[in-house]
């Protein structure tokens, strides 16, 4: 090659720079993954709901604590009877198997790791790019080492939606084996969170339509094709009661699929034990749900990032603040992801890109109209799907762009949260008990005495399970009516 046609030095260096950048991202992803695992093992989750009902339910389901030693208050008892509890069951099984309560955090972390693995196996997305891009979502970042069940449930919903995407792109009916796998994902989502029933129903309907496509040409089909269609129908028939097990059980026992929560049908309330939860920032109390959802996704009303208080596990803020229960997806990151998806479909106009936009559009419409749509931790699948679709469409053609966007967003989230969720920065369980339990209560309990304790959400910490050698029992109290003649401790 002559000198005038030889590539200039800066351009000759570009492949080396790209390689070095990719290696840096790989090392970073591995380091973060290891650090997250250590944090999940070491740090006890201290959030309100964890101790109010997630871990009490987990302990009961795993057989570590029965109603005789720790009795739920009336409100928690009906929740235990009606809520979907797959997430808590998994937490309880891991806790019992290891004897280490912090391992309940690993259910969330395992779910986070499962999504990049799926993207790698099915769509050839590099593991490190997927992990970094997902961790740049603040709520995912924070929930990864917590004992909430929102992330595991929403990851299952996201995986189900990606299965729908794969089916639509392929343009051929799904196999019975593929449908069985989708059934597992759908069942995991709906039996962990009531809020995911609508999106699972939408995804399941799309899969059923695709699976039954062969019925339109039944009279022309070969014997083998007809057998395949029949097998798909059998899987679908089995799937329905499995996927909707909790709502069907509640409907049969209580006349309300989401019991104990109030559900209104045609203007009438079905039997319920507690009113449906509804809460919004004051200035958006009368706003339509879709408007609240958009403002929350774009974080129009949230505190500045520089305050280091923009993002938290449940996005709590004082109820009179504009950002109360709003945000959690990083508005700028959301905008970039949306632009990337739309631009790809407009520019490339491939089946993969067009189907991605269509699927995400349908999911977006649904996500904007479900109850409490602005509380994004309930509906993390929206952002998980958006990020995943962009990874599928961009990771192969422009990995450097994916890496730059993901690491830049992750750096901002890490800085704003003081990196507290990426390493073991919290308390061990023993330290936590020492901080939250009044030791004199345990020491003053007579053998076999029943204590009625109202110290939410940490009442469970007084249970004999956590104080070996004691024989007292605990009645959780939400009101005086729970206590009866037991000694009351408040």
C-alpha cells in the first residue's frame, strides 16, 4: 500500500482504543458483580416493607416460624392469605437453606443477573454491556441488593415480554417447549405481584395468538403439524390455572381475585378487607394516570441529582413534595433510550426494530393506565424492556455507543447515591438487631408468656426465632383488638 493510501495514525489507533475500552468495561462489570454479591451477603435490608411483611411471610412459608410463636396482626393475616407470595417463598427457602437471613437479598440479585444471561443466550448481547446498562437504572441499582420482591417479579415479566418479542420477530409459532418456559415466567410474575397481572395477560395473549396460528390452516396441515398444534393447546390449557393461580384461588375463596384489596367491577366493590391503595403528589392528585406516569418516568418533579436524595428504594419523599413516590428511572437516561429506539426504527426500518417499537408502544400504553402507574418500582419492567430492546438493537452494531451511554449514566447514579448500593456499606443482621430491639423486653418475658408488640415494622425482631433459648411468643399488633389479654408492649 502506498503512503498516500495508508490509514492515518489516529485511525490506526481506533481499534486499539475500542479494544481497551471494551476490556475496561468487562473488568468494571465483573468487579461490580462481585461487589454486589458481597454486599447482598453482608448487608441486612432495612426497608420498611421487608420487616413488616416480606420476611415475616418468608419465615412462615419456609416453616421457620409458625402462628404459635409469631402471630400476625389481623391486617397482615389477610394479606398472608391473599397476596401472591412466590417471592417470599423463594426468600424463605434461601434463608432456611443457608441459615443466613441476608441471603434473602440474593433473590433480587439473582434476578438481575438472570436478565443479562438471557440477553446473551437469546440475542447475543454481551454480558458486561447488559449488566452495566441495567444497573444504570436507579431503581434496579438500588433493589439489586434488597429483600423487596419488585425486581425479581419485574425481571420475570421482562423476560416474558422478550419471549414475545422473539416470537414476533421470528414470525413462526412458538414450540411447546418454548411456551412451557414462557408459562414459568408468567407464573412467577403474577404469583409474586398483583400489579403485573395486566402486562402478563397482554404478553400471554400475544403468545397464545401466535401459538394457535396453525388452526387457520388445520385442514391443510400434515399429521405432524397437527400434533404440534395439539401440544401447544395442551400447554396453553395447563398454563392458565398455573399463571393465574393466586387470582383464581382468591376468586374461589373470597369472591375477589385480588383479595384482600378492594376491586370495583361495574361500579360495585367485590368483597375486600382493605381499601385499594391510592396516593399521589398533591399537585397531581387530579391528573390523569398517563400524565403522572410520563412525569414520573421523565422525573419532571424530582429533586435535583446533586442533592444525593433523588433516588431511594421506594422513592419516598414528604407527601407534600412534588416528587413524592415519583421517578426512579433517571429521566435523562429514559429520554436517551426512547430516542435510540425510535431512531433505530425510523432509520433502519428492519423487522426487529419495527416490532420492538410496536411491542414497547403497547406495553407503554398499558403501563400508563394501571393503578399507581407513577410508582415506578411496581412497573420496572417498562424500563427493563426499553433498555433490553436497545441492547438487542444496538449492542452488535455500536457496542462503543452502548458502553459510553451505560457507563455515563451508571457513573451519575453511583455518584448521586454515594455508591452506597454497590458495596457492603450497611449493617450485619446482628448489628441491626442490637439497634432495633429493646433488650429489656426480651429479658423481662416470662417462660411461655405471650407478648403483644406494636413496634412496626420491626415487631418480628422480637420473635423467639431471633433469640435462642427464649420460650416467649409474640402477637403482632396493629390495634388493641389484636392483643386480647396478652401483655402489650408499644
